């Protein structure tokens, strides 16, 4: 799910119970463990997962399949309320086409779009973006060509149009096409990309999915700029986005910024006992302790 939905919310915890947050060290409480005395990583992970029902890979696949079956069931129910399609409104047909894409029924999506053509329903940008998503999902280069043809047909592409193809190009690891599309969007005056697009770019940069010569510091600056753009658009970054920012900060050896990302966007917005968040907190703590030992950070601030 990470690669398909990089901008989605944090994954659910594997546990049905959430342990309460642990109090910070203080009078009468133990100090953070010394880095040198930390147990081996595999032992630490076993301790972190103790008491949590971690699912096996086949179980995770079955859970995903269950979610997809439910989505298909909802879509089928909606579809039944709109047949015969000859009486369906433009809005309903657009929703059907988009929903068909979501549940992986590309043929049905194209069939609905062709039905709209046959009824001489004039396509608007929403219809175009649905078709664009279907095309770009398998071939982002074809999606980019489709955007170029839009201008000739009198329909102006919007941020969703570019975001759809950029997201697909990211998934295919086509960094050159991503840069080309961003430049093209700026020429047309489109600066505010969608949340999903921004999240895709951030995740691909941090995970190395897009080849880049950027240093860890430059990657951190890019992560901060992505968060700023989200906030300027009135959208709060999800824990998933913040995890990528924390990763970028730790790679840049900046645990203070990593802690800030965690504190603002993850601490109260993701399950406290989630194994990923447990490991994330531990990595931040170790980095802070290291900075104290090196004399780069005051012990009081680190605590």
C-alpha cells in the first residue's frame, strides 16, 4: 500500500489496545538509555512487538483483499442505482467512471466514457481527468502526451491533470518526466499541486525511488518546502507524510527537526503502540542522545 498510496494516512495499528504514552524522564524517573548499552536491533524489535498481534504477510494480503471486496461491493450497489445509464446524469456518469477506475475496472470506466460520447455529453475537465488517470496508470508517457493534446481541444488542464500523471510517473520511477511535467505546469501558471502529488514527490525523494543527486540536507529542505506548500493550501500533513519528513531529518543528522515533525504531525495522530511509530521514536531518541554525547546539543533540551 505504501507505493500505491504514498500520501494516504498512517496505517492502522496491529493491536486492538493502545498503551498509554510513557512519561518523560524527570525526578524519580530513569534517564534515557545509553546508546552504547542499547540491545541489538533485532532484540529491540522483538521487545517492541511484544504484546502486539503482528500479522503475517499472507494475512496482510487477505486483509487487503477484504478491503477491495468491500470497495467493489459499495461500487456495485451504487452502479445498480444508476442503471439504465441512458437516464443517468452527467455527474453520475463521471462518478461511475471514476469509481470504476478506483476498483480496478478499467474496461467499465472506458465504457462509461464512451457512453457519454454517444450521448453527445460535452466532456469537462473532471471527465478528462478520469480518462487521464486510466491512461497514465499504465503509461505515464502517454498521459503526458494526452495533456499536450488537451490545449488543442480547448480544455485547459488543471492541477489534478498534472498531478495524476506526475503521480503515475513517480510510481514508474520516471524522474525526467516528473521534472518535465512540473516545468510545464509552471508555464501554465499551475503552482499548487494536489496533496496526493506532493506526498508522492516527497515519498519518492526520501525513499530514493526517483534518482537524485540531492544531499541529505537538500532532501530535508525539500521535505520542509512540501510541508509548507501543504499548509499554505490549508491541508494538514498526514502522519504518513510526516514519517517521510522524519526520515529526511534523521538522514540529514538533524534529530531536533525530526522530533518536531513527530511531535506536531504524528504523536497524537497515529496509534502510540504502532510498531512503526515505536521504532521511529526510538530512532529519534538515539539520535538526540548521540548529539548530546558529541556536545552538539544540551542535555536538558535533548531530554
